C-alpha cells in the first residue's frame, strides 16, 4: 500500500520536531532527570568489598577521607552483593587525594585502610577492597596514672586516635598494616600489624616511665635484685606430685640452671619432667617471710620467655592461709620456641576463689611472693623480669 503525500509530510515533520526537542533538551541547564542520570553514571563509583576469602561483605561501611585533613568526604553502605555505590565522585578525591576505609562486623571486626585508587572503566569508576580481621595496639608508658604524658596519640596518615586507660594508650580497633604512632608531629613508635593481632609494648618516656628490674639473672646467684636493698632468701624450686627437675639439679643448685649463650647475658634455663597431674614451681619471697611490699602502682609485669609449656605467673599475698597456700593474683601463659615478651596486666588476672586466686586490688598493697607454676612440657627459659609502673619497691612493711 502506498502512503499518501500528506501522511509522509506529517511523518517527516514529527521526526524533525522530535530531533529538535532532543537537541534542545541536551543543551538545557534545567537539570532534567535525563541529564542527571548521565552525570551520575559518568562520575559515580562502585566499590566491591570482599573478605580475605573473596566473599562479598554485605552491609560493610565504606568511607572516603580527605588526605588534607582526614575529614569524611563520602560514605556508603554495601548492598547485599557487597557493593558500596557512591552517586558522585567528589572533587576532593580526584588525583589520588583521598584514603578509603572499609569496616564491617560488630566492634569493627573487619577493617581495611589504604589509598583511594579507583580504576577507570568504560562507563564507571571501580575499585575493590579487602577487609581483614582488625588489630589493636596498647602502648604502655609505665608512668603514674595521674601523670600527664601525651595529650593524644594517633596513627600517622589516618584518623585513628588512642584512648588513654590509666598509664596506657589504646588503639582498640585498627586495620592491619605498617603504621607510625605520633604525638603531634613527633614519632613515638612504629608497628607492623598483622591481621587480628594485639600489639602490647612499652614506650619509654624520659622522666615519666617507671621500671624496676626484679630479676635479670646476670649476677649469677640465686637472689633476686631486691636483695640489693632488702634481704631475702632467694629463688627456690620444687616438684610436686611425681614431677622432677633436671635443671636446676640438686648438685649445682639454682646457679646450675643459669646459662650464658653469648648473645643476651645470663638467663634461667629450667628442664623438667611432668606427668599426669604433677607440676613444678619456681618462686621467691620479695623480702623476708613476714615482710610485704605495696605494689599497687604496678601497671604490668613483663618477662622474656622461651619453651614448650603452659604455666602461670602469680604475685602472692604475704600471709599464709593454710598448708602453704596464699591468696594470689594469677595469669596464665604459654611459651613457644622463640623468645617472646610476655606482658601480664593487673586487672586481667584469672579469678578462682577455690584456688585462692583473687583480684589484684584485694592484695596489691601487701605482696610477699613471686611464683611460677608449670603444668606441662619439658622446658622453660626466663629472662628480664621487670615491674612496670614502679621504679622502687619501697621499704618492706614489718
């Protein structure tokens, strides 16, 4: 069938009119929906969020921070497919001027932090980030709890600040990575944090940090270092319930277990045999039998250890309750094949009333005995037992 001339003319008119409308719309400044959609597609960004096993993480929070002042520039929440979408890419984040943070889970269980480096694809910006278990940092200063040390601490090139707890500064949840801790513009410490780890270390502050070296074994005798100021009976070692010592031995005594390998000075090297419910113990009175010391300012006990056993460290009250038992604050630990610094914190002791294990605050001002109880394994090496938070034990109470 042939189209009439009138129909053809009308059709050509409609097409021309429609093209004119399209052209007019494309040049309009009115901000129509069509223009807006085009702008969002061109300038937007989709961030894909994964865990270490490449599983998408729904509800992850993705935030862009300005490198200039660490202010929040943009923030979005990942959808059910683990994609966080920003409608537009802010000018502040062009040219690599932003950091990107990813957080997921209760208490920031999963985190990441790094440079915001999206790749340019055909129609959109795109980036992938991987969230790993968060880490934590505790910086001990060994200062008095009421003494001003740092006004604040932060991780350099991040928005993460430390909260002060007593004489310590705590970064409770931070991403894995290499970080420098700064106070103002001054570097305090540098950490390489693995995912899920807890760093706990002393930062020595001149004139503020208090430390008392309780024992380093370098003098080669059986007396702890408090003997330099106050008399005591020295170290003793006892097997229980069928356990036995190979080192120290009965012939050479305590000194026979002091070893010098030429790299760290002398240290205590114990070897033993433990079966069933047996155990061995090492201990020393801080002073004489009836003396006690106020250690309530103690912020930590640290010591270097190496071995293959489970053991417990205790600070015990001076007064015997019954059958050579004393109320004690006790911490459990495990030795490994490499030298490791063990840090024991008042307030984190294990409570068990039936075994005379009590809170530190109950006995801290009347401490008479330092003890180590070893429950399994065959060896334990110890060096550099240090009391943090005090620089002198003071005179013993009568």
